[in-house]
């Protein structure tokens, strides 16, 4: 037998330190990587070079020029191709003998459910948004498969391992709404106002900022007239997207803007001037066209006279441009339009990803996977070696460490996903005023983390599916979205017990609803959600709805989380001294 190559010899030595048979166990295992972005690219490389030979990779996105500064498996000629497919090809460059299966799709699709997840020894999360991370967490819990989750935010990072019945899961620790913007899907499949706002900011930078070849948000020229820009962005580009039929199998396709008609309406609009428009009102599409054309003309003149313009929320023309661009984008994708006031209030900073942080976190994720596969347990049957690993910007603690490891928390008893007593949750809400659409978005999806929930009140059943086989059922659900919860066709009133299930996550809970006139959009709280019954005068709750809604991180740039939210956990880890790209807070969030 020929002596092993130097790289293989080193790998053999490293794996041998884990005990007899570890190298064979690693080679025989099958692992899943969810996300092929910043962390995902580094993770694939480390996994292949660490002896893993059977891998699946899932990613919905395509490669963009702006990815190339940190997603090193991709090159310029790969732009617009599937991340999963190209990452799989690149991984074979490290070891041509591996078996790797790429999937260009959404991890929340039904085909990636419990049965699919059950095939893997370990699942790795290298995702870019909270909703998807919560979904993978639920499916792994249901399938009984270990999940290694990693996230970064600038120089900070975190890795945690989630094992059913032994550790806390991703939902055990509430996540604060990130103070930033998602950017991963802004180019092709936006589904939230915030996606459109960030798209508007990138468009501003493209047209008026410092020239940057990495900004590929659209193919427009700075010298074009307003009409040309509108035609390109909201007709030509949208027609291209509509032609990508695979994108719209599970979601509603966009529609082109009637530019000629709207430009004519804007020219004769009663709201003849920008000053006549109210900041806290939602402008009509025609008014947004008028503001877009006016602000574009002013900003083009400014850029020509004084050079590149830096976007500033306090620059009226710059703000008007982003608001109108975001709203026109939203109208194309059937997303709710936002007021100028709201748009300005949610505009914030975006922290760029650090490639070296991604690499360190990817390495730490593989080390945690080794610990899971090593299966060394203590006297209580718990995995001994697994830790939550923090990476800070600077060395810290008594030992002056950059990587700090802390013991993992046990499952939270009242967690709705993994807790022994979490199968029943209690909701206080104004059932007479809350709409079904708000109940779905803010409570079922944002708070409780469901993907495709089905609610059953005993008298009525409503299915909130991304794709209906029966068009009649789809219309029935749509017709109920603007009804109040207490409407007879919905049937959620005081003391209603609502059974909520989600086949895509194999998850079920009971929601006990308590009506309160003190809740609502005009009150201090939109709702209260907790894991114990409400008592008279009880104002405590695990989660208080403020009507704001959670936001996502993204892939093009990393979004800032709430630093205060991570302070407690980090402080504890430092004191103990034991210790998808996205905010590295608590149970890691990150970008791909």
C-alpha cells in the first residue's frame, strides 16, 4: 500500500487523536450543509479536507458579484449561476472522490422535510435569516438529528450544537429583532418591505454614489432619463425574473409596472408637488413615480456638479429616492407599501462580512461535529465535549482568549419546540380587531416560527400554505386574510383553543387565546404571548408584541444584531472561562 499523501497523513494523525475508528466514522457519515455563502463556502472546504466524503448542500441563491470578496469557491465567470451547484463543483477540487449532491432550492420546501433530514449524521446551518434557521431547527428536532449552527457579525462569531433532549434549541432563547436590513433576496425574490428598502439604497449607490463594480443590483446607466430607468427596472428586469420559472413554483411571480400610464398619471396628479405629500401616509404608486422622477433629476444634477453622493437618511432628495424606489419595487412584488416616515425609521447600518471570521467559525463548526460523532458522554449520558463557542474581536477573559467556550444550556422546559411543557402557549390579543393576516405574519410565523401553519379551532380550519393544489382552497384562504379573528368564518374568540400544526416541520402546539380590549395597534401592546396561563393583572410575558415584526439578516452584507441582547450570554461565558454570517447573538444567527 502506497504511503499516504502529506495532507492525508496529517488528516489521519488528527482524526486518530479522537480514537480508533474515528477516520472511518467520518468518511462513512453523511452530512448536510444548509447555505453556500460566506460561512457555507468555508465550511464545505473544511469538511472535505477533514475527511467527510458524503455531503449534500442546499442553497436558494445565485452568485452575485458582491459575493466574490469572501465566498472563495466562486469566480467572476460563475456570476448568476446556482451557489449550491458551483460550490459542489469547487468542493470536488479539494477531493475528486467525494460524493456531493447540490440542491438549488429553498430549505423550507416540503421535499427537505423530516424524512429528508433523517438521512444525515449531522446537519450544519450556514444560513442567512432567522425564519429559515428556526425552520431547520424544528425539522432537526423532529428528525432527531444533531444541528451545528454558526453565525458571524463582523469580527464576532458563535457556534452552538443543538441535540434533541440534551441541549437548548434555536427557539429556546428569544431572538431580538435585528437592527439592520436583510439583503440576500433583494435582487430577485423580495417578500418584505425591508428587502425593497435595501434594494433602493443599493440602487441609490449605483446611480449616485462612488462607482463600485461589485454593486450589481441592476444594469442601469447614470446618464439615463427617468423614463429609461423606470422602464429598465420595473419592466425589463421584471420580465427577466418572470422568465425564471423555477423561482415562482412556490411563490407569486412579480408583475411589470405600467410605466407609461403611471408617468402620465404622475404628470397630472393632484399632488403636484413633493411638499403636498404627507410623510406618515402611504403614497399611491403614481405619487411614488412622481417622487422617483423628481428626486432622480435633482440627484443626477447634484452628482454631475459635485461628484459622488453618500446616502444619508437626513438628505431629503436621497430619502425620497429610496422611499419611492422601494415602494415601486414593492408594488411589483405585491408587497405592502411603506410611508416615508416608516422607511426612514428602519433605515440603518450594515456591517460587512469578515472572511477570516467566517473561516474561524467554519473550523469551529467542524470541531463540534467531531465531538458529536465521537459521542463521549458523562455519567448522566450527556455529550461531554460539546460547547457553545464565542469568537470576539479581541482577546478577553482571564486567559486572554479569542475563542471562548461555555457549557451548553439544557432545553428550556417551556420552549414550544423542544420543551417538555411548551406544547401549550397562551396568547392575549384583541380578537375583535386583529386581522388574520397579522395573526399569521406576526404570531404564527414571526413569534412561533411556523412555516406553513394549519389552524383548527374545532369549527373552522384554515391552511396557510405556500402552494395550494386546489385553486378554490387558495381563494378561500385569501378571502379570510382581512377578516378579524372573531369573525364567524375564523372563529377565534375569548378562551378559544387553537390547534396549530405544520407538516413541513412535523410540529404541533395548542394556542389558548384570551381576548383583551387593552391589546391592539393603538394600544401599548399588540399582543402578549407566554407559556403559562394568564392571571388577573398578570402583565408578565415571554414575548410582548409591539407591532414591529422581526426582520432578517442577509447574504450580501451582514446585518447588525442588537449588541445588548448578546451581552448577558457573552459576559457569562467570559466569567466561566470555559466557553448564517449574521448577528452572533445568543443562539447564533448568521449569513451564508
